[in-house]
C-alpha cells in the first residue's frame, strides 16, 4: 500500500487508506506502538539513526510509527509534503511560530481568531520579541498596510472562531508571496474534507485534531502540514527538541476519526444549515452567522473556496449576557462546553469562555458581543437540537 501514489486517489480514499505500513502480522487495522524507545541492531546503527544518516525510529518524542501513520495520512489529505503531529492545536501554532520565527520578527494576523491564539501572540510571543499586528480578516488593504520589513508570517483562521468570517485565501497567498512572507491557515472548522488551503496558495495548514479530525471529543492533539523544508525540517526540529508530542494512542484515535471524516462533515453541514435557517426566522434572534446562508456577507466566497460550510453556527440573541445565558441554561440536551467538532452538539458563550481572556476592547474589535452564542452542531436528530434551543429562545420572545 505504501507504494501507491496517493495523488491519484480522492481525499476521501486517502482518509481511509494513506500512511498505513502493515507489519509482518498482516493486520487490517492500524496498530498502536506504545513504546518510548527502540532497539538498535548495533552501535553503528544507533549512531546512524541519531545523526540522520539512516531513517528509522529513534525515540517516541519525535519518531513513532502510529504517529507517523497519522501524519502521512493527514498530509495526503491536505496535499502537503510533510506533517508534524503535536500534543494540541495550540502546540501546533506554537511549534509553527517558534520553528519558523525569531526574536525581532513580525506577524500579521486576522483579529478574528481563537481567544487563546490571541493571548499566545499578544503575551507569550511578545515576551520573546515577536510582535503581532491584528487586522480585519477580509480587508486585503489592511493586511498590505500592516506589512513591515520584518514581517515573516501571515496567520489566518477561515472560517473564523466564532463568527465564521472568511478571508480570500488565494488573494492573501498572492500578497504574502509578493513580500516573501510565510502564509499559515488554521483549517480547524473546515478540515480537508471541506477546504484545502494549500491548493489555494497557503504554505502551511494548522489543525486542532481535537475537533473534527477526532469527531467524538476523545483526545487532544494538533498538526502542522506543509512542505519538507519549513514543516518537515524546521517545525519538526522544534518538536524534536521541545517535545510537544502527540501520544501514539491519540494518533490512533485520530486515524480512526479520519476514516469517517467526510461522512461526518456532510452530516454536520446539512444540520447546521437547517438550524441556521431556522434561527434566522426566530423572533428572539437578532443575527445569525453561518457561511452557508445567502445572508452571510461572504457567501459567494464560501461557495468558491469551500465544498461545505461546516457545522459551526453563531447567533446573537435580543438582550445582553443575561439573555444569552438564559438560552444556554434552558438547554437539556446540548452540552455546555467550549469544545467543538464533536458528534454531540455543544453550546458556549464566547465572551465569557473561549474569548474571556481578551479585554472588552479586543472582544469588541473582533465583533464578539455579550449576546453572542456559538453552537457546534452535532449528529443528533435536527428536530431535537432545534427543540432544545427553542426552550430558551421562545422564553425570550414571550
């Protein structure tokens, strides 16, 4: 199987087959290798492995067959040359930045990003002398104006968390490459089942495998996908030395998740669109954010750039935080948790959870109001999800 050219197969097939190296046991399912270290045939072989002269396993902090299986499969799905699996999605962002940047470098980032990513850039990278300028996600002129002589990285989430805002990946890629800037896209919401940023010109794709790649809320993990030099050498080198490593068991869980990714994303998209359409008509709802709706300001871009609008629906209720919390607390089926990408529908209040560490000014700039709710639509029956939300929404409308 490893002799196959995966470029000849669809991403759906790659999600099921790519990366598996059968052992002498001839297993059908991918094995887990729960080992910390490996035995060498001789001192010379050990030296050759450690020096890089001979490929092979060395130590599971940076070489493990199960983790490698996951890396090769995700790289094949995204159309990348290399993948580095990490212990979390945030570890993937950190590994990208510290593997490719140095003190004195500058990042231009969309202001519409996950709250913890904002804290990472504004506090911890800033402490290391790496500065960040935040811009409006879909304002290409703002991205261009923010470029400095020391700008080394563009960072983007599209669709963004939690407002599902989009940026034109091709346009940003062209701008970045005109100035020799690396362009990284967080593809968490869409996954390669719905969007492949490398095909639109991005250099690096980042994932929180915790979300849709797993799909059942079981494990924490992340990944960086890109070329052999920047990802395969530099990001991998950071992981080898710093050790934000994915465990073999988690990699195996993610492998199983990838096998059903395309089917699950289709279900998430169908239910999310139906729920978003229903929410638009509800008298207690002021506004709905979902790229699959024709009312979304970037609907046409979503149709061009993505094959589906994913499963995240955000909406503003009439009233402030009290009204939003009332809707959350009225649910009986939905899980009140900040995670997303689960088969179980989740609901959260971003202003006090995922983006709670931002200042009020930063939240306002990102468009995250006290009346905003985010629903990650799961795989339950749509009518049950809708009825659970209606309990709180109907009370607001009375």
